[in-house]
C-alpha cells in the first residue's frame, strides 16, 4: 500500500482528516497500538447488555428535543447536525482514516447504524448509505444515524472483496485485539462504533459473478430481529442464521438487532437496486418515527421466502433464460449450459415453482456450481416455525451450501 494513501483517501472522499484524539495513540487506533509497538490504551469499560425485549420503536420520543451532543470516535456531534468523522486505523504502521458520517437529530430517539462494503467490491451499499444519510434532515430527525460507508477500506481501494491478507472481514466479528489483522480491525469497529448502535443494517451484494434480488437476511428466531424486518415495507425476507464471525451475528449476540440487506451484484453501481434499498431504509426510519413516514409500497408487508439452490449438472457456458425476480414454474427451462467444444446443450429446469431470488451471471460453469436461488413464498408464521425447526436441526446440505455461496459469507 502506498505511503500517500491517507492523502489520496482524504481527497477521494472529500473528508476532513482531524487530528487524532489523545487516547488513540500516535500510530493509530488503540486496537492496533500494540502491533505498532505502542502501549495499549485501556480496554473499553464492560458494557451492560441491551434490554432483550425492548422494541426499537419505543426508544423514539417524538416530542422530546435532543439537548445532548452525540459522542463517537473522540468527536462530538451537536444536535440537529450532520458531520463526517473518521475512525483512524493503522495496519503495518501505515495509518489511514475510515470515514464515518453521523447525523445527530434535533429530537431524541434511537441510534441506528448502517455499514457498507465490509466486502470491498460491494458498491451498491456505499451509494445507498450516502443517499440515506444525506437525504434526511438532521433538525427533524428523532435519534441518530451513524453510517460507515466503506468498512473494508483496504479491499475497496483494490476493488477486492477481502482484506489485503485475503481473509473475509465478515468472519471475524466481534473481533480480537490480539488476533490476526481482520480480527483487530473488526474489534476496533465493533468496540468504537457498533456498540453504540440500537440496531444495525449491514449492506451487501451478491459475491463474485452472482447477483441478488433486493432482500433482507435475518435470524427470524430472534423476536427483536423479526420485529425489525417487519418495518422495511414490502421487501423480500429470507431467514438466515448466518454464521459465527459475521457482523450481524455478533451484533445480535450483543442484544443489538441486526439485518443484512442484499442488493444486486458486486463491482458495479446499479441505480434501480440502489433506489430500492434507499426506499426500504426510509420506510424503516419512517415506521420507527425517526422521520416522517413514507408510502412507497403497494403492499407494505414483507414477503417471506424459503429458498433452495439450483446447481449446474454439466460444464459449459451458462446462458440464463430468466431474470432476477422472475416467477418460474416447475419444469420450466431457466437456463442452457452449452459445451463450447462439443456444441452440446443441456437444459436447466426449475425444480419447483417460485421466484428467482439470486443467480449467477452468465459465465463458464462446472458441475455443482450454484447457478440459481429460487424462493418459495411462505407466510410469516410458516417461515418462523421453519426457522425454529432449522435452528434445532442437524446441519443440512442446504445450510452447508448457504455457507459456501451466501454472499455475506466466505467463499472457498
Ligand atoms: Zn458482502
């Protein structure tokens, strides 16, 4: 990484780079200080667990003016204002600034957090986060919004999913101040930002040559998370327990309800998908009473899906015959896989009727490659009952596959 990186980043993001707060050490944040040979700052004080059953919406007090500033990362944000701040980190003695944007409302309410680009090549979330925080009016906001638009700054600068050491940051939360680099990075973000949140939306896209219909992934066995997903309007919702080390799992374990929002594919900005994500988050804030409410949806209830993967059985060029979001019928041809050497063509059939929730972009595939995720609609009750059964069941092939290709998670 070039020594000029901090300057380049500051220019790129047009953010001021304030001097480090006194407790952050010369070479960067406390969590990296020991790696850099500096003395370690004291560990944060133990934090009381958040009340397990308090709905987020009860924290909104619409008529109560906010008179206290919001303190984060050694900086103080006045009520009714929006300001960029920075989280200074240091890796291998090279310090850089991770931008954080805070809108502290003129009225009291919860602290909402949005994280994007934990995977550095996932761009749609960065734009969603920008539109959300710069689209609201801090004066009338009830509560506080904290946005970390580019969590994995290393990956982002290289247009890569992982951190520079080839590890998936989203497997290391809540982090470890003495662990490998991504564990230390995760620890810093978790201690200094995430623990301030009353709820968290973590923005992702499909991974490597895959794209997803806008959807929420959430652990519906958790009451507060299930309540949270009901406030995003008519979004597609999939139950997913996630796995150890994922940011949303670590947050939920701390009593902070969290969902993942999947929007489109990596490495490009998709305006329609971005607009959809912005609409869903605005609906959520409106439903909570943090902002005025919006009427974006003809059917404002979430749509729950159970889903399975469709795998390629042959190798060749994949040519899909359906689009994301399309409804398919059992037995319908949804793709062709054409062998470029023999010119033979194999049809891929829909194994059941449903909706295309995720798919591989057209590319060369091998037998066993995951090419579609097809969802079957379920009622909320069916979905939650299934989620509870699933949480008690032995590991299924489907869940093992989820871990391999789920875009929140690590690929082999
Ligand atoms: Zn991701």
